[in-house]
């Protein structure tokens, strides 16, 4: 997959500095992504296959290829991007299939997780690892979910207001209207190291004994 | 890379450069469940072995100090629907327990399967109101301490409740009516 250091060609650069190769036909993209990814997604259902092609357009060849998933690592702002072959039906705010997972570094206050789960069941928190992820069918909806999850976590919105905002912004996006919440993360993403190790409850002497 | 036919030997080669805990854990899991069903440089994946829906062995180790300092590498999943008010207590009980509401899955990530059994069993006790988060942490500490001293508990040897297979996913509800989407799409000439 061509990146900006490919002397033979160049795509457009989006606001995050990522080179987007939407000028290339899918066949060319797949060839650049390597035979391995190509071979895997050829047998996938159409929706995850198309999501894989879109993600290759955006982030280049995946860093890891498995029969059930493609994985990209450290693609700003994401720590990890995963396209899954197996989809998860989700009806909020409209029926769709969750298949694109995107994770950021994020310190999770555990006491806010009831509200986060009520807001959107496809936002996933990993406290020890220090990651917050969203799984939807489009990157724009993952931006929206994480931006609003952050608003819920910091107390800027309650659950009902966040669900209303998601509904309105997702509807507007489907009608072709842009919104900062669907275009990029609207809060500073902490560097890696947001994990919460917790505390030992068995003391060292007990462990040695 | 992907591994077309995965054998214990190919896993040994694949994990030869992995950190110690994840490399050794790969060997331990293979002794129970055989070679993984899928593998790449970052993880090994077993599907449907033992009581687990799937098992992931991660290359990258996550430091975790509860109840003693160790590295989380082995994540194991079951189908489970967590009540809406139990997400925060579960995260407080053990930050390595992960809940996925839409998918209807509960997982634990620790160094070995026994501690995952323990975390999931106590998560079930917490989700069903048998214990609160503080009591779950106390019990985790005591049972883990006994396990390290060579006294395993039923809670470290297997899941102590009936695990559902399917029917735990939560699709949530539609908040954008299809009729409105359809009408707007037609008006704007947009096909969704």
C-alpha cells in the first residue's frame, strides 16, 4: 500500500495528516495491500470486505492479517483499528452491523461506565489497559460515539442528551451534512500509558510465603 | 503474516520473540486446547474451546497489580448479558474484566486461565447481586492467595454457573425511524 513516501504516487492528505488513497480503484488498492490481506477478504461477506477496502484506502496495508480480522496498529489517532469478518447487529440509532473497531488510549473512571454502556453498548472500556473503543460500521460513527462517550464521562452530557445528540448527528451525517463530531476526536487523546494497574492486595511477604 | 496450517511448532516459531509471559502462556494454553485456530504476529486465537466462546493470547503484556503484580496476556470470553447498573461495579472490582453490551460478551484478561475463571465467577456473583464490588475484591484476594499456596478453589477450576450460548446480545433500539430516513433520502437523492 502506498504511503506518502511512495515516490510513484501520492493521495490526498486529510486533516489528520493521513494520506487517503481514494483515487485508486479497489483492485489496485488490494494489490498494494498485499496478497495476504487480499486472499483473506476475498472470502468475506460483502459488507466487511468493503469496510476492509475502505480501511486499506485510509491506513494502508494491515499490520496483522487473520482469517477473521485485519488489524492496524498505531494509526493516529487510533492505537488499534480492527475490521472484523463477523458482524454484530446493532439497532442504535438505526439498524446496521458493527464491524469496524477503533481504540484510543484513555484513562477510564470506572464509576462512569454504567452511563457509557447506557449511552451506546458498542463503546467498550478497558480500565487496566487504558483504552476506550467503539465498534460501528463507519469510522465517522466511531468518532461520534467516542466524542459523545467522552462528553458523558466528563459530565458535559447525561445519557439521554448524548443519545439525542448521537441520533441527530448521525441523521445529519446520513443526509450529507458534516459535523466536527463525525470528522475527528474533539478532545485531546492522551499518549499511550493511560492504563490503570490497580493496587496489590496480597502483600509481598504473603506472596513469598 | 498468517499461518495456513497452525501447529505447535509454527506457534513456537511465531512466539519466539514474544515477551516471556505471553510466550509461556501460549505453551500453557496449547497444552489444554491444542494449537490455535488463527494466529498472527500480535495474537493467537482459539474458537470454542473449553467453556469459552473464544480465547485470545496477546503478545503485548499489560501490567496489572491486582491482587499481585503480574502481566495480563490471556483474554477469555463467554456469552453474558450484564445488567445496566453492574458495569461500573464490575470495572471497579477488576479492571481486566471487559463487558461488551451490544455483542453480549463478558471477558477477563489475566496471566492464566485459573485467574480468568476466578474473575468471571466473581463477576457473575457481582452481576447477580450475591456480592458487592468490595466483597468481590476481598474474595478474589483470598482465593488467589490460597491458589498461589497450592490450594485451588472451585472458583479457579471452572465456571460455577450455567453459561448461555447466544441470546445475550443487546441490539438496543432504533431512534432514527426508517420512514424518516427513507423520505429524507428520497428528497435529497441519497441512497443509504
